[in-house]
């Protein structure tokens, strides 16, 4: 094989890999729940605009809205 053929082959392979890239990620990350819409413990939520939080259960809650969005930091 000539050096020019090897160079052309390597360039072509690099171009194909660069154009095709990686396949898309099949896993979908669940979108954060808007603040105040927590339904279960551990659910992702938006604590404030642009800030992620986690849904937690209020201590000693005996009525309806026992889940709140708590900051992760």
C-alpha cells in the first residue's frame, strides 16, 4: 500500500466518524417537576428558577400536601 493511499483512507475514515458522531442517547431524563407539584419522595423538582431540588415529605404531616421541593444544596 502506498503512503498516499493510507493517508486518503485515514482522512476518509476520520471524515466519516466526524460526520456521523455518536448515536443519540436513548435514555430520557425526566424533566423537573414545577415547584409545588411534588407527588412522591425523591422526585426531581425546580426549587427556584434554574435551581434543581428534590421532593421530600414534611415531618408530622397528616393532611393532603405533605411533599415539598427542597434545595439540593
